[in-house]
C-alpha cells in the first residue's frame, strides 16, 4: 500500500475531526482555496509556519503530516497532546495527572 501523501493526511484528519475546508482555513488563518490546494496539489509547498499551524489545528505533529516519522496517527496525537500539556499551568497539569490516575485505575 502506498504511503499517504501530505495532502491526503490533511484531508483525512480534517474529515475525521468533522472540519470543513472553511473551518480548517479559519483555524489556521488561511483561505479555503489554500487548504484545498494543500490537500489536492502535488507536491504542496506550505511554509514551516503554516505547516506548524495546521498540525496544531489537526492535533498532530508536523513530522506526521509530512510523513517524516513512521508513526501511527495515535502516536502523533499523543505527541501533540504532550505539546499542549507542556504549555499548561502547573495546577492544570496536576489535575490532568490526577484524572489519568483515576482513569487508569492507579492508586497512590
């Protein structure tokens, strides 16, 4: 099976998250036609800044989008979550750790 292209990955993630072209464009400060071009032109040529913005909006890493990492979507989502988690205030991180312990069935 062929490796998904950059555009295919964006389109699949966008549709999995229930986002329209317009919604992803708005979330990334792009135009609808620009997102369409990224999904459909081969090869697309987004700037590093735009690529990072799209990755954040889709909840994955830039490396996942461009196919640099041989990781699963779940791995990319986990890395993106940790990126967000790392930027949270200490109280919020503590609450998330406590919730994780409860959900995972671990006790102190």
